[in-house]
């Protein structure tokens, strides 16, 4: 397989199938495989892989990649793995660098925080309001994700080709974290369907609303050429070990609360009330007092 040693991948999994540990093992193997591909020149990872459906890897820099290449999903239009040559890919610590056309979305007055409630986004791409596009979530949901990045970053649509010619084509709805050296670092928010509006009545309706200032879930789309370079990553999720640590029960004490606690070594049943926080006046039993002491020491450490 591309001159790769497959011994590492042939070893049986150590954990039981169906468990979180087993999924983590499978994810680690996929990361290893992609890392080996990335070390080759040229990198054989197809750029269209970013459009594939299904759950994605959680490791930073690999969130663009599906957990499995075996999928029961129907082939999208256009087929992401059969796209014309889009140039070579490059994997770095921030994600996979690819070149695709797209749209940079400019707000027209709607509240981005309400965008997740919308079933679709529509936008014009020229001042004549004669060309319109509609974007809908492609996942098993009817709305866009409730994601704080919607309000924090610029938004964009990565499309697999331009112009969009089919009734609906697969695309990526992304948050632009930064632009550095001409490369847009983005995180995937949603796989989406994008379609070009062809119905004259629909375009007239949207154009009238635009001119009247009723923008609702409307943006203006700035065309980006096929040579646009994107560094794509997915929404980073905590790994298995991080999730285990978070599950451990513990008494959390903020630093503000910690500084307001005055512990009396001679009288452990008493806690002086803080003038700023009014934390507690008394602790009636020694067990409560010891719990606060332990939590305070953990925060200090």
C-alpha cells in the first residue's frame, strides 16, 4: 500500500470492540496512516477528502479526516474523490492545506447568534442581485449548529468546484480563524448542500427583501478563486483521557473564592466571611471544612 509497512495496522486491537477505548485505537491508527502519507512527496492525500461524510477524527490537525473510509452514505455530487486535479495537499499541525474555490460571507445585519436556528442561508454574489445561492445543512439535522464560533469568526463556504451546476452540491461551512501568508486557517462547522437559485420568482423575492432591508438570514457572498488555499481542521473534541479526567468528581473552587477564604487553624469549624464574596460564615462539621481545605490546596498547586 503506497510502499508502506502494514505490520502496525495488522496488529489486533487491545480493547473491546464498541468501547471508547477501541474507537480511540482506531482513530490513532488512522492518524498514523495519514501522517505516513503526509511524509511522502508528493502527498497522496486527495484534497476532496475534506468533503467526505461521517464522523471525523478528534485530534488537532486531523479534524478534516473521516474516522473511516468505509461509508454507507450515497456518493455525493460531485464525487469528492473524483474531482479534477486541485493541486497537491500538505498536512501541517493546523490541518490539511488544500486549494478550492469558495465564498467569504459578509453580514448584512442579522444576528449571527440566531443563525443556528435557520434552516437555510441564502446570499447574492453580485451587486445586480441576479445570482443567488442557497446553503442548507447536509448532516442529519435541519438547522445549523449552535456554535459560539458563529459569532467569533468570519464565515465562509468551501465549494468543490465553480460554478455550482447541479441541483445541490456538497460543500463545507467553515469558521475562518485567521489568514496568514495568504492561507485561510478554518474549522469545519458543517457539511452543507449548496445550490444556485434558478427560479426567477425565488430570486425576485429574495432581491425585493434585500432592497427593503429585510436581510434575516442573509449574507453577501464574495467569490474566492479556485487557487484559494485553505488549511482545514475540524472542531477539536477532547480525547478519551481528557474526558476521563473531566468525569472525576471534584469540588471546584475558583481563585477568587480561594483568596476570600481565611482558614483559622485553631478553630477549624469557623470560616470568616469575605467582605467581597460573602462565601460562608460557618462550617458546621469538620468534614466540610476538610473538603474546602483540600480543594483550596489543589487550586494553589
